[in-house]
């Protein structure tokens, strides 16, 4: 017995887009059927004609409810927005699953890293989100600093428990995992069927350029792209790809920023190496030229925005397949915190963007560049689900999948103002951006959580999701 029928929408499956009905039962998609063919008596019916029915967005990269380092804000109590706010914004933006992080990203000054218990850290993150989250959620686990055998010995167990991706950094003082340690981590993660999410920058270049610009009095934040440069991305991506080839481990490059990064990923994929790339949607609109404008570092997320030709390479990569996913690196703070630091060493990263990714991507790709609807579903949902192990539970409009759906009305045009958005922030870099097409309904496991601008979900709706990556994803570039 169906609970909900979406009638007559343009339904986007991985293979096709067709006018159809979607029948939902017990939180799952039960059937995708010929339009008009499903029973509508004693069932809630949503008239979806005129809208596009897509898999709910999957946000593969967000930093929710973590401290903002006091050297940025001078206020140790400042945190990025809590899960209620982030997931509320996500839900309004058509996102139904958010992947955040467990493990310590940044430590207070004077605190040194110790060998963590991965499962304890997972539990503590789950307790921050449980009962406070409108969407489903999962966590990458952050491995930072010199990672020793006590930690590496826990990786298999963590993967068994449903944490299938591990984030590493190749730069930033106490975050950087030395290259010598990566081989052992890569081997162990490969052996147990996990994937490595990498923030790849060449630490020598970053350190050298920071010192050089400070010495020359050129350390204004508008020069961030000279520190976190295209050369740095080129060298670091290729180094990581080379190490990964030896361990036969899958790599997910978070926030690709430069043409060089796209090319390095494409070359690895052409050699049949399982390497996947993400782009953030602020990098699809803004460039390093925006840094010099008043308040221009509001658009900044680390590593750094590059030049217009890099923006074009990221757009082309998502359009044609060298890149796989869009993300936000959501890390929402108030404007005074975001703009507090004004130098290359103090500027705040992070993007208040979890709500705008789908409508911005729809506008840029489907409307302006003729992207097919299945490809749009892939770069906003399906690919993240497959690469990071949520598929087939999530990421597609197919029978058996969770009924996580977003309805986009392509007839709506909306020039964004702060009042349109639902995060905790008091600014948005997307104010003034004209979206052509906008989410009008978001459904989480069969429950309508947002409808026509009204929040119908509850912070107790969200559940933690156990992940397991398909063997095809880890064996070759499968998406
Ligand atoms: Zn991040």
C-alpha cells in the first residue's frame, strides 16, 4: 500500500528523464511507473507536473558545529553553525544527506594530537547531530598529523562500522599527514574497502610562498591564490595519485581548484586509476579577482580561488566527466568572523553555501550549458552516493532506494536575497545571483520536509547513515 504518489513529474533516473509517477511506501521508492498509472485513492498525491523530480541532493563536504580557531576570530567560543541551522538550510536547498567529519580538524593552541579512538570520536559526533538534524548525515573521518600504528590498526574496524572515507591533508601545520605515513594508511584503507578524501596542496610551496609574501609585505588576503597556487595543486595531486597507484587505493580529491588539478585527475582516470574529483560551487562563479573587491574574501574557501580559465576548467570537468561531484565545504559563520582576518595567514575559510548548491548548479549547467538531467543528478547526488558508499540506499530515483527526493520547478526565477536563505549567517555571497529553476519540495525517506517555502520536517528526522563503497568504484573510475 503506497503512502505517497508524486504524479506526472519529469522523473530523473540514472539513465533517463521521463514523465512518470513515483510511488513511495515505508520511506522507500516502491515504483516508478507510467504517468497516471498509480492508484491515488487513500494516498497522499503530490501533483508534480511541471517539476523535475530528482534524487535528493547529497552534500559530500560540510563542517558543521566545529570551533573557529581563536587566532581567526579572537573569540574561542565561536563555532560554525549548528546542525539544526545547517541541515535546515540544506533541506530548503533540496539536500537530503549531509556528509560532515568526525575526528579533530583543528585543535586549540597548545593541545597536541594524541592517538584517537575512531569509534569514540564517531559516537561523539553522532551525539552532536542526533535529534538536531533535519536531513540524514554521515561522517568522513579525519586522519591528521603523524598517524601511528594504533590509529592505522582501527581503520578496518571503522570501515566495518560504516565509515568508509578518511580525510587527509597534505598541508597546514598540525593537520598535514607526512608523505611517509600515507603509504601505510593507503594500504590499510584499500585492504578494507575504504576511500581516501584528500585536501592536496604542496606544503613546501605553501610554506615558502607564505614566508616570501610576508617578507615582501604582500601578505594581504587578496594574494591567497599566490600561496595556495595552481603549481601547488599540480604537484600535490600528482604526488598523491602516484602514492595511491602503489597502494591501489581510491582517491577522492575534495575541492579541486585549478585547471592543473582537473588535468591530473583526468590523466589518472585515463590510466584507469580510481580517482574522483569534487568542485565547490563558489569556484564555479567567483575567481581570485574577487578577493580584491571590498569584503571580497567572503568568497574564499581554502585552498584558494584561481583565475577565470581555472573556473572554466572546473565547469568543463563537471560537464564532461573529468570531475564527479559538486560540494560546498560549508562552514558557516557570521560576517564579522568571516571578514575578521585580512592576511594570507588569518583569513577565514568556509562557505555559507549548503542551500545554494543545487539551484546554482542547475542554473549554470542545465540552463546555461545544456547539461542532461541524469548528469545533473549525478553531479549533485548519485556520484557522491556511489563514490562515498551511500549507494544504492541513496542517490537515485529507483525502486528500493530511500525516497529522498527534490522537486525543482524550472519555471521559477529567483534573484537571491539573504531573506531567501535559511542558515544562521548574516550574509551570503549568493545575494544577487539569479537562479533559473528552484527547489520547491524536499522529501526525506518519504516525508515531505520542505514544501513551497515551509519547513515541515523536524530536527529529529535525520538519521546517521552507514556507508559501504561498491567494488566497482574502488577498482576503476566507475563514475
Ligand atoms: Zn573542508
